[in-house]
């Protein structure tokens, strides 16, 4: 189906490392893509896909039935939502947050939207930029199921898997648990690579062997693909932020996650050293 003919006009805000290939995938999937960015130079990276750029948030909102945002923090999200997006959207429109945030803020977004008779979904993604470029992301969706079903064709344009988790906030909760698991696995890799180095094993032969064995995890695949000497410091900082968010969510729920959080922070801290050792 050509979604432009079905009247599905989709706005996208957040043309960064993750968001840019997602926006391109929407246009390539036949959706009527509308974009807004603080820096007009961001548009040039959309290349040859068909899109409409808007000078302001209100103009974009008025042109769209769904607006997706892929911003770094919840603070960035609310700044955009409350400065022209909510007031510009028509009743029954949908705001989708693809960024990673807290379940509580997903609930707050749903409350804000409801005041304007607008729907919202929290739909963070897993798979990083490479997954977005290859259209193999996993999208974790929280919010009203009927709205999630309505937006699923959008998500499928850049996803291999779309998983509906439940009410508002459940998508964000699932993403935080996923990130924590991944970062803890990374801590295991870092510790074992350190031991193997001191033992005298060929590290790359060991990594390639474990990829074929029961010790395999995606943390091994990310080495020298997503995680390189150039990207590792930045990714370590992002992972530390993710662990801080997870710690806050667990504390607010009255759950003692101190050991898990400490292990996750260790994994984030050790990441640059891990990649350095494997590239010596």
C-alpha cells in the first residue's frame, strides 16, 4: 500500500545519529514525511528522499496526523512538545517518542496529550544507527493498543520486530531493562577479555570462538562495528546515562537494584579500555 494515498502524513523531529536513518526509512516506505530541525543543515543528510521541511513546530504539527520524535532526553522531548507541537496538532493525532526515557515521563506525556485530545505512544528502539540504516530495529511500544496498531506500519518501515508491551511507560521500561542487560553483558566481556589477555590467549581468536559457542551475546557482535575506538568514549557516556536512568526508575519503584546498577556502571566505564585492548 502507498501510505501517502492513505493520508498518513508523518512528522519527524530529531534528525540525529539514530533518527536520521529512521526518517529516511519512513520516506522510503511511502509515507508523506514532514521534518523540522533547529539546524537547517540537518536536512541535507536526508539525501534524495521526498520530504517537506517546516520553519516551525506549529506548521509541522498542522500538516501531520502522527509526529515521531527521536531526541536525546526527556527534557528535550517536553521542550519541543510544549512549544508548539501540542497546540498545533489536530484532535486524534498521535505523538510517538522513540527516544529513551523514564516510564514516569511517558505517563506525563500521555497526560499532557490527553488534555488536548491527542494520543501518545512511547516507542523506544533498539539496534543503534546500523539497525536503523538496515531497517532491522526492534521497536518496543507502550500506550493504547489501538493506537499502537494504527502506528505499526510506520514502525515496520525501520524495524524487523515491533513488540507491544502494554500501557504507557511499558515500552520505556522494557528498553531500560534491555539496555541494562546489554551493558551488564558488556561488563562480563570486559572482565573476561582482561583475564584472557593476562593468560596470554589470542583475544580475537577467543572472541570469534565464543561467538560460535554458548557464551555468545550481541555485545560481541557490536565490537568493532557499533563499538570502535572512535565511538567507544561517546557510547560509554550514553551507557552511563542509561544506568543512571535505570537506577532512578528502580529507586522510585522502591526496588533495591544497587548491585545491578554497579555492574552496569562498571560495564560502561570499561568500554573504552575493552575496545582499546582488542585493537592493540
